[in-house]
C-alpha cells in the first residue's frame, strides 16, 4: 500500500481512493499503478499513519502535495490535522490537489478559512469551460458541482495561490478555460493526457 511517493522534486500523499467525480479520463479506468507505485488502497491509512509515513519519507523535497488516486478533501479533518503537524515539524510548503467539491461535502463549514491556516497553495481541476461539458466528462456526484467548484476557487484565491488545471482532451476548449483562470487571477496549468503509469 503506497501512502507516499516522490515525483518531480515533491513528495505526494495518497490518502484515499474515494472521489466525488467519476471522470471518463480517470487513470483508475486503466490502472492504479503510477510509475512503479501501486496507489490502490485496500484500507485508508489513519491520519497518524499518513503523518508517520510523510515524516519518514520526506528527504528535502520542495513541496508536500496531497494528491493520489482519489479526492483528498473527502478526508478534510484528517488533512487539516496532518497539515498542522507537518507545519510544526517541517515548516514545509504544502499544496492540495482537489476537484473543488469540498464545500458541497461540508456545506456548514468555512472550509477556506480552515485551509488557509495550514496550506500554502491549492490546485483545482477545472477540466472544462462550461457546466454541461464538465458534467459529461467528470460525472460529479453533486448537483451544481461546476458552479460550486468555481465559487470555491474564487474564495481560495483571496487567501492563497490557486491553480486551475485541465487535461488537453480534444473536446476541451483550452482558450476558454484559460480565460476563466485569468479572470479570477489564478494560475493555469495544462496537463497532457499521456498516462505515465504501468499496468498491474
């Protein structure tokens, strides 16, 4: 069971395989293996296990990134706890990669104000230039997920750097997606749909 894995000078934390999207392009449709790391979790690690593995495997990487085969903010309380402990012990730059649905899962919490205390930046999967296309590509569990994701991104941008990311799928209008990011002063990242994982 892989909880941590190094990639491109960062240390990544794989803490859940659950997700509120069922994206048509998700690598889980092909394999849970990324490079030589099997990211399939038979059981989710406890917050203590996540922290222990992060501290054990950290070797001076630039960032610690919550990103695996799942949506990390499904485990919001555990993420907040782990981030707080990591900041105490390492004072490391922490980023979260997310689909931006967290406020739909925790509607009665001021999630951004909680996150700003323990993280340094966030990357949110935009994935499409409009709601209709987003719903078709990402198949979210929540209604109004696209709208709420954008609202979450705009709120985050008030407190820490935000990156909106897309995959360069043929049906995605890259220029329109980039304009969405530019209009909210967010960074824009194009990920290339060339899987770099191996079959199990």
